């Protein structure tokens, strides 16, 4: 049983509730704990911090819900790899988000070729099969762990002077510097890992993955960047901020009062 040090005691005179104090202490412990290692038991935490098991259970369950810990019946509580969060916003600053999370993005370029568009590239870019495109495949990692496979295609005439070095940065933002981009279409769906994901992401067959399909268009409406990313579902989550406007949409025939009056 861990010995209780003076620094482990919670401040019962503080205006901050004991639950939140305990949560902060547990977050600090988890941050310094070995990944995939067994964590303290509820009884050990209660003894160490001098707090009830009920409060401990609530705090630990919260970290389980956030994906930081995993409870396994009969074997205890385990520390999970930290899950990356990508916030889908107009700026799409994914790389800086990873950096801010303390997990700098590492990119390995697996493919950088100018090829005739096949069926997939033609469908993604809305072009005729056989048209020249730049095909890029990358593997994104954090802390040495493979997180995502990116497949991208761009019309070859749009990126005539691009080299493999461009694929090591943000394709979207480099393209954005060259021309105005006005629209992005993203689709997110769940899938199961196949041979490609097993090989590159180190997951088992049938493991859950998250697939993000994307298309970006310029001011003329031409799709100039398209593709998909396959993420390990156990290491990634998305968050989306949606500004709401009552007068902007008509969903399922339910209209706002202003729209009803106008019709």
C-alpha cells in the first residue's frame, strides 16, 4: 500500500471541492505513468489521499470516460495512450493542435507520384479518369506511435512545382497560400481495420478505425485537394464547433418563426 506523504494530502480548507483536487492529482499521476501499465487501485488512491472510495471511484470513472484510463474486471485499472483530439474548424490547423497537445506530428512520406487518375482519384476530384494528378500517401505519428494514414490527390497542373518536401507539411495550408480556397466538405465514418491499417498502424484485424474523407474547392468551385485519412480509433477523437443561426436552415420541415413568415 503506498505510504501517504504530506504532499499527497488534499486541502480540506480549500474552496476547491475535494473531488476536483483529487482529479488534478490523478491527472498529474497519469501524465507521468507508463503507458499500458497498471495504475493504482481505488483502495490505494483512497489511502494515499485520505479520501473516501466513493469520491475516488467517481474521479477514476471520469478519467475512464475521457479515455485516459481503462478498467478491466479482475486485473485492475490501466493507463491508456493519450488520445489526440482534432478540432475541425475553418482554419483546419491540425498540425498546431497536435503540437499544443504536447505531441508534435511526425510525417513519413510513403508516396509522392504524378500519375494518371484512376477511378478513385477521378471520383474524389470530379475529373475524367486518366487526367494527371499528384498522388500522396503519408503516415502520421506522435511519440513514435503511428496514428493515421493520409491519402491525398491534387490536380497536377495546380502543383506543378511541388516536391516531396511539400508533403511533409500541411498540404491544405500550402495550397491555401497559392490560391483562395472557399469550401471544404468533410465526411467522418467508422470502419474496421484491413490489411493496410494492420501494416501501417500496427492494429489487429477488425480493430475500429475512423475514416475522414475530405474535398476542398477553390473560388471557382474546382476541387483542388481531396482524399481520406484513416485514424486509429483508440488514439483519436474529433470535436466540432458549429455556429448556430436560427434563420439559416430548414431541417426536416421545421422552420423558425421568421422563415415561416417569409414563406
